[in-house]
C-alpha cells in the first residue's frame, strides 16, 4: 500500500516537483531514445475502439499518463491477473492475489496505434527494468506487465520488447511480462482520475506529476490537456 512520505503543504510543491522530476528521470534512465515499434509489426487494428491494458506500478500515475494521450477515449484504473473475489484494493495490496494494479485504455486506432501506446508506456508511464516495484511501491501488485487483449497485441508487444532489448535502449534488462488478459476489474471509484482529483497530494507531486511533464516534453504531438 502506498503512503505519503511528506506532509501536504502548498509551500512544498515547487521543491517537490523538482525532486520528482529528478527521480523520474533517474528511475527511467535510458541508454538511447525509445523508438517506435518496427512498422512491420505494428499492424493497424480493426476499425472501431480498441482496448489495451497496462500495469506499471501505482495505477494513479499510469492512468494519468494515458488520460493525456490523444486518441485515448478513456483510461480506467483497476486490477488484472487475479480472480474476481480478490479484486479489491486492500486485498490486492497484500501482494498475494496475483493481481497487478493496471489501467484499461480504450483508444481510437485511427488516431493512435497500439505500438504508439507501447512507446508511451515504456518511455513515460513506468520503469520497465523494475519487475515488482516502481518508485516507493514494492510488491507483485506493482509489477511491469502488458496484458494483451488480442493475438495481434501479443505479437506486437513481444516483438517490441525484443526490439528494445536488441537495441539496448535500457541499461538493464527489461522485466516487463506479456500475457493475455483474462479479466479486468475496475478499481474503487476513489481511485479513478486520482491525479486530477488530488493534484496536491505529495505522492502525486513527487511520483506522478513529473510523468505528465515528461509526456509533454517527449510527445508534444500526442499530448492533450485533460
């Protein structure tokens, strides 16, 4: 379970954002820029809205990132990897349910491809070299995992990780798992759009707000206000 390490106070926000930016940059250090997937593998999806599911640490920050990506209709925090009877925050927080805090992304493939979403995921949303932790959060519920909803997504995600590994984009091995999605369970209402609802929460300021700064810097053409 995540906890705030600092008292809430507006006077801390400037220094906190700077510290968060530094931590964000250090946590996702890369040897090279993250490329797009090879166009041979990023095959266009069928017409109509598509669904992708990503896990990469606390779902607050991952959801916030995709909320600000053009072509994303909606992003929903939730749980994937476990059973329905354990898809509840306090239970998932034990790290013994098989669930990962995840985000379901419904997107328009005519505006953004699955490969572009993967690039955002690996570039901004989390550190893919960390398996069962992100920033201050530790446990299997914070693992790096792509839950695929189609066989095409499975092929694209697997090939993309191989591409990034071969290019030595990251200084450490990529720990991200790829497996088919069995089910996604939306999280409790108070978790949805948490960054938007609690922009001054110290956890958000230090760990998640810098991701949006990073997103806007790296992907200005994809960034949208939200």
